[in-house]
C-alpha cells in the first residue's frame, strides 16, 4: 500500500496541512473496505515511540480515476500538541516540538462478517518532528515534496523573520532568539549562539542538540539584560548575533544598533513567527495606555413590604464590573523591509509585552516578565517608500488578562 506524507523533511509545521495520501491495494473487492491510520505522538527521545497508537483514524476510500484513495490530515491533532506558551517552554514544563509516526492498513468485512486486515505500512524515514509553525499559501503544492525547513526561513537555523538590521534602545530587557538544533548534518547543527560587539566583547550561549530529542529541537534562548547593559556601559555602538557550530558560523548575522534613549520609553513586543520561533520589535515612539470597563446593573425594589414605605437609598445597583487594559504603540520610521515581518505579527497566536522582572537578569533566569497581548488592529495598509516616503505604523493591543483577578 503506497503512502505519501505531504511534509517529510527535517520538520513539519503543525498549522499547515500534514497529510498522508494512501492508495489501498489489497482488499479492493470488498464494499466495506476502510483504511485505518494509527497515529503515534510523543516527545523526548526519538526511540520512545508509544506501544499503542495515540489516535486511530478510519476512512472509506474515494475513487479517483478508477483508483481508490484516502487522505488523512494530521495537522489538527498535532497542532494541539505543539501549542505552548513561551513561559512554559523556558521553564521546561512542556515540549513544543513532538515526534510523530503513523501506520496504515486496510480493513474490511468478509461475506461471513469476519474482520479482514491488510499488512501495516509506514514511511521508511520515520519518526518525523512537528513544530508550531505554518507554510504560506502557494509555497508548497506537491504532496511528494520534501523541502527542508531551511527553504522557508532565510536566517536558518535562527528561526527569525526579522530584517538583518534592527535598532534597540532598551538594554534592561533581554533579546529573544530561537534556534533549530535538529539537523542530519552535524556540521550545520548550531551548538551555540554567539554575541559580540564593535569593541570586542563576546558572550556564548550554549544550545542543546535536538537531533534525537524533541525537547531541544527548538532552543528558545535569550540574551540577558545583564549582557546588553554591560555592552552599553562599555560604549558599544552595536551588537551582533549569530548561530555557530562550535566556532563555525552557520547562520546569517543579525545586527542590532544600540540607540540612545529618546523622548519616549520604547515598548518591546515579541511574538511567535511562522517558523515556530520568537521575533521581537521595539516600538520607539509614543505609546498610550488606556482602559475599558464593562458592568451589569439591576434595579432593586425600593418598597418595604413590612412598613409600606419606600427606601430612597435603593436604586440601580452595579455588579460584575470588569476592566480591560489597552496599549497603542507606534513604530519609529522604518524600512519597508518590515512589511512581511508585521504580517507575521498580525496572524501570530502568541504575542507578549516584555517588562523588566524582579528576577535576577543572568543567563539562567528569565530576566523579564511577559504580559500576554491580543492584537486589536485588524487592518494595516502597508506602505512603500516609493509612494509614502516615510514608513511608520500604529498598532493597538489588548492585554490578555483582565485588570481584576478573576479565574
């Protein structure tokens, strides 16, 4: 029985279709023919495949030009496994990437109602890794294709969609980076993130190999505020970040200019991008905080049924009052190269405002507090320098948690 998996390279994206095309070949004469697919999902080491399937899917085939076919889509199931917040991942309480494999076989009933099953079939290169990302429309149309994740991420193995050069003002907040540490070629697998400045200061952040362990396939790391503040204090003009295999550079170099403090306090916002990693942007112009409140009311009866008099203090009563905080931010004047970057922010399921934390800012602690945000701006007209000369955007967000603690 032939099977074709739609995403079969070094990583599958759970937010886009992950389909298996099955062509039954054995029990074709039975009208009760079904194709059974057993899906196995797990994290940790690649050899820890469960003994029993996580899910069992069954479908009747359809006839395509005289040939029976069945298509299973795993993405809704796998996406439920790969959804995890940044805080959960950095505290190692969950693993975002997971392994999965599948087995398919035919099933039918004989004339005497006996259950008949065909032989099990699976892909030769299992297990597969699945991460929380997506393909863009039109990027991949061939079910038999096996493009690597590096095909869709310009700065691979750094999982970022941001332009090569950015500017930051705040050094009291960390910079976030995600690195893809699973690679079949050991010489291209990143083992560290290397940070350096124009004065020769350097720092190395070690990555854990994800070759055989899904827990470390994507390494979510940060350059602490201590490192950045020390660079700024020494007079650094810029900081560069690159992924390396030992001392060999294996990614593009990301450049961050350290700008001087301006009139407004910048707001650092991070979000999960299309590759399953985290990107960040510092909104440098004015930001506005506001608050909306909602409540319910009811009218009390003012009549005292005993005395027959009315109580002048009883009237409309307010209850269930809630408050929602809002944040409006503005970019400085930027390059139109950020247009694709902001498109990914607009459809990201995970966005955070980064604030200084009470935790010690070193390479082993968080060094920041993340406040979940929901993007309220649903429409952006993207500008081009040839038409608009200056490119600048305003975005509105709603805080993910209410002002009042309610569970």
